[in-house]
C-alpha cells in the first residue's frame, strides 16, 4: 500500500477518534526512516492546548486504533 493510500485510510479513523475526545487532528505524516515506519501525528485542541500526559495517552490509544484497522502489518513508531 502506498503512503498516500495509507494516510487517506487512517486520517479519518484518527480524526473521528480524536474529535470524540475534544481534540483536533492537525496533520498526519507517514514515512520510512532508517528502515522503520513512522507515523507523525500532530494533535491540538480547538481551544487551549494539549498536555504531555494527553500526548502519552493519545499515542497509546491511536496505536490501538491503528492496530485494529489492520492497515499496517509491520512494526511502526507513532
């Protein structure tokens, strides 16, 4: 699956999940670096900011969303 296809499939999943918690998906990038798949997710709130604890929690939760999607079969960093 090409990078653009993966982003097009995952972006709505992440957006929907984040919006339920009051967050906004600002950007999503997918690339390979040093042989590792990397998802770079930029998240914010429509008002206010996001805390480090929220980043940690959302990283774990979005990883679960990504795993459940079945779109990525290899290991990745989020």
